[in-house]
């Protein structure tokens, strides 16, 4: 782990023989995301967007396909979803109202490790087969990205803060020598919103199928700001 400390603002306040120093330290750590994330969407085909009113038969056909896809996802345990909606596309011309077609929105939210990439691609392939049987639906190419999770961020924040606490005695000694007083740390805190600097990643699809290759796994840098006061008194 690489630990970098940057010196922030320095404010000196003198009350008799006491000196109060307020400092901001910025610490950071680089980490590799462990999980891949993807959203698999099912949308209206051109035919559905121009179909006009939706018949019961076509509505049932859409629902059956979506249910088949939901069951495929349940079998993998890496993608979750289930709710979807169908909304009419309305055109207004003066006082007339006309239904042009239908919009459908359905998403599967996927989270998995690189070891489960084959499971994900098999799921995509099976979904593609179901969509191919239903001319009312379409399957856009999904994206696939590494992303650091909230739990991973919180763990790194705690690790950075714990490492900083282990250096406090050295900081106290340093400033005690600089100002020729006895300095003790006080009022130590860090912000709740760490700064995160991920590298943009993109997935590459193979030409013949919708099978997706894992993106290059790069590092993410997480920064936290720690504010600390040093109360220094005459020896």
C-alpha cells in the first residue's frame, strides 16, 4: 500500500503559552476492483414502437418472454431484476390523440467476479435466443465494467485512518521539536465523502456473438482528508 501525506492549511493561534496548529492531511491508497458490473436491458423493437395499440395476445407474448429471461437469471445467481413496464407512445395533433406504439423497459443488474464471466456470457446467449423468438423485443449490447463497491471504499477509508493514527506520535514529536513546545494531537476527524479516481474502462465484444470479454482491470485511487489539531504548550 502506498501512503501519501500532503500538508494542508496551517493555522497558528496563540493563547498565552499555548499554540494551536490545525493541519489537513490527504492520504490515498490504490486498489483493484474485485467485481464486474453490467446492466442487461430489454427494449422495444422497431415493430413494437410502431405497433399502435397493444393487443392482449402481444402483451402476453411480451410477458412470457420476460418471465423466461427472469428465470434464466435466477438460475445463474449473478443477475437480479424482475420489474418491467410497458408504456404507450402517444402522438398529439391538435385535439387528436393517437397511440403510435409501445415502449418497454426491463433491466437485469449483474454483479460477479471474473471467474463467473462464462456464466454471464451463457446467460447473455440464452437471453439472446429468447429475444430472437420475439419480434417485439430487442437486446442492446450491454456494457461491462469493473467498479469498486461501497463496502470496499469504507474498508479502505478505515485502513487509511488506522494507518494515520499509528503515525500520530511521530507528528507530535516533529512539531514539538519545531516549535519547542509539547504538542499533543486533538480533534482528529476525516470527511465522509472520499475522493475516488477510477480509470475509465470499456468492454470489448466479439463479432460473431454477444459474448463479452472482461475489460482490463486497472486500479482505482481513493483519497481521504484528515483534519487534526495539535495543542502545543510550553515545556
